[in-house]
């Protein structure tokens, strides 16, 4: 695809005077030149698996069948009923469809589609994918910083952002937050324009939109399409799929492609579509919306619009919906529009033979790793600070739990009850850190669409995104709450009053939170539903709790089950906390009355009575040497690293194409 110097912020010069100054001005204010996208023999199949796992049957389903045509600069619409394949077709043209099962060729200005075409073109997805905690201007700056070459100065990027805001009519909301479920933001139409602006930053010669009117009211949808029409009039190639537009939107289309079950039944000028259908026996009633009429024809609901003779003949030969589709396809292939299209495609390829095998697809970046890391980390932390649900609420809940635990186990004593209370407090603290990590399940799931879209569009590398999430979640949302919880609960409970014991306690609590969070990330990285990920994690943590060392005496477990304890995060955390707390404690009081039996003396333990912390640890089978303490920390660190590697690999290799 040839590189072009496009500037969408400069309107097309309409002065037709052939004087020198006008020509010079036209050269300086060159409008964006769209590319001609041609598609040749497009077929797309998917595998469907059915039946029990042991007898799984794999069948092929045809989604797109022998699609041919071209789309020139202007507003090109792909119309069809639900399930007709219009979104799949759009993804094929935009190089965002999984190459498996795909055959055919997509050419850009007569040349093979570049492997990184998805990074060179613009693609606006159906669901808005933009950071809602940031303002419109901040989102545009983020796109400009990562998608424009580093050779473009910051001043030029800022000018482009300002011009884009002006062109999209977003001046009044430029410094307003886009909005989330928790934060009130801009309107739906303004959100859609913001999504369009994120793609226009790179001045793409081709802009794809997947059902841009979804979720918008009629008036807002019309204003968005008016915007697209103005851009198309200035020379940009805009290709979009749309379901059922109103007439005021339909009349804006330059070309129309009608799909029925993945087959073409019309491809040509949108203004000629009604006449074409009238010529084959389908007449649109007055005041009927053409888009609605086309869907009625496709669904077999417009036979009443035919003449009686045609209707009788039609009913005799073709009565099923499938036969209607076949007839529509046959009529189109006999039409002048099909012949004109075939002739135009011949001129485009000019006799050259191109392979029909799917090309390898690559992602290219305009910025370095460090530049990406800087901007993504900045956005991640800003999103964290501006989102009260993940920042303030996290610390507030931790503070509340610390006060509750401190109140329940307040001022533990150095007697036999103190052993039970200490164990209960330490077990609760460890378990709380594990289940508190469940909030990390949403880390990758809620931003899945945003991440996938930005990654395949060439914003940043997977490693950049992953590292920024690790720094923002593990080192912020886990460290600060761990410190807050430790400072509150430790002194309220009355645990060992030494500085070293306190900091070891804090370190252990943080490491347990890190390991549990890493495990949560590893489980949820390839999940798409938060509830499903929570089920897997809850089962895992409950199973780990059994082998933590409180609910069952670990030395007494049968050998064939004992090895499960080495996979228990709570076990390592609880063991480290016990060693840190119990070593050096004495739970017996010296009785001065010599008439009491010797067994009550602190130096001689009564049956079943543990007077020292070391005795308790021996009974639990815990090694309480210095290495016995730190080996648990080392185990937590190793588990954290292993789970993080698993999470990264899952994120790296998850399916990123539809």
C-alpha cells in the first residue's frame, strides 16, 4: 500500500479556478486520498464441533461464499440481516479475521494487502473501546503518542489532536471524561465520535466501521453518519457494516453491498439498488424504507410486491427461503452490475496472478518499547487513580477488615487461649489476602476488548501492557493495602512487639497477596467471563486452605495426599507468620505456690499443655530455624514468578482475531 500524506483536518479545496495560486493552495491543502479496496474470490469457513468429547464431530460451515467486488473512496455500506456475514466480511477486508479457513485475495490499489494492513488502516469496533476514566483529549493524545512515528514532534501531535477535536465537533467535551459505569461521561454520539477520532489520528486511507449506529438513537446515528459522509466527500475510503439504517442514513451511501447467508445479491451504486430489485420483480412500496425493504426481500416477505404472474410462477418453482436466496444470487450474477464489476476487477489486477492463500499477518510499531512503556504506564496509573472502584475502595475495604480483625482478636494474651487466638488471627489474615486477590480477575477480562483492539492496531506490545498491569496492580493495589492492613491489625491484635517481627509480618502478608494475585491472573488471563474465572479461583483457594496447616495437621496426612501442601499459597504464608510470631513466646505463668503439683510449674509441662511457641511449632511439624522462615518467602516468590509467566504466555497467545 503506497504511503500517502493525508491530513483530515484540512478541508478539500473546491475552488475550480485554474490560476497558479489556487493550484499552489490545493497542493498545500491536499485532502486525504482514499484507496480502492478490491476483493477477489473470498471464501471463509469455520469449524463447528458437536457431540460428546469422546465422539466429537467437526463440520465446516460456510460463512462467506465467492465474494467479488471493489470499494472506492466514498461511503461504502455492507448491508444484511443478522447472521448474513457482514461483520465477518468487514473483518476480512480489514485483515482482522483469523486466516484459518480463509481464502481469496484482498488488494489495496491493485497491490497485495500489506501484512501489517491492520496497523495502517483505521477500524472502529461495534462496542466502544476507549479508556472511560480519561478525557477525550487525553485519549486522542494517547493514540497520537503511540500510533504516530516518533519523528513527529510533540507540537505537531498536539496540533493534530486539536484539529481532530475541532473537525469531530468535540470542542465542548474535549476536556470531559468519556465515562464508565461509575463515572458519568459524554453522550453516546460523542463517545462514537471519540472512537472514530482514535483511528483518524493516523490519517488512514481506509476507515472500517462495524455497525457504527449500534446503541445510538436515530438522531444521534444520523449525525454520526453525516460526519462520515463529510469525510468520504473529502476523499477517504470508508467501509462499514450496518444492519437496518433509516432512510436519511441510507441515502448517504455511495455504494451498497447486500449479503444473504454470506452471498452477494447486489454490489453497486446504492442509488441504483431499488431500480435493480424492481427489474427482477421486487418493487419497494412508496414511503417504505429501502433498508427495510431489502431485508423483507431477503426474508421472503416481499412476494406481495411482485406481479400476480410473477408471484404465481415464483410460488410454483421456489417456495422456500433458501430458494429465494438462490434466485437472488442468480439474478445478480446475470445483471449488468455483476458484469461491470467483473470488468473493473479485471482492470485492477491487469492480468497479474496473485496467490489466493492467506498472507502472513504481522504487527508493526511506530514507537520504541520504552516510549510505549512510558505512555501505557502513565495511562494505567491515571486510570487507577481516577477509578474509585479500584483505588479508594480497595484501601477502604482493607482498612475496614483490619479494624474488624483487630477488634475480634484485640490484645491476645500469653496463655493457652493466646495460642488459639493467634492461630485464628494468622489464618484469617492469610486467607483474607488470598480471597482479596479475586479482584484481580477483572484486570484482563474487563479490558479484553480494549487490549485486543489496541494491540492488533499497533499501539503497543503485549509485554508493555503486561508489565504496566503488574506494576499498577501487584505493586500498588496489593502493596499499599498490605501495608495499611499490617499497620492496623498487627498492633490491635497485640502480636510480638519487635520491629523485626512487624516488618517480617508485613513482608509475608504482601508476598501472600502477590502470589495469590499472580495465580488469579494466570487463571483469568484467557477467560472472558469474570464469574467463570471467580469459580475456578474460589475452588483453588478453598482447596489450598485445607492444606494450609490449621484445618488439618499436615504431618498426619497420608503420603499420597501430603504433596498437595506444596502447592498451597496459604500454607507458606501461615507457616512464615507462625514462625515469626511463636518463636520465643512463653504461654505458661510461673506459680509461686510450692504446694501446687510440679506438673503446673512452667518448667514441667502438663500433659497436652504447650508452654513455649517452639513446642507448638514442633507439634505442627514446622521448622522454626532462620531458614525455616525464609524458605516460605522464597517459595511464595517462586510461585509468584511462575504464575506471572503463565499469565503472560496466556495473554500472549490468546486468540486476538475473530
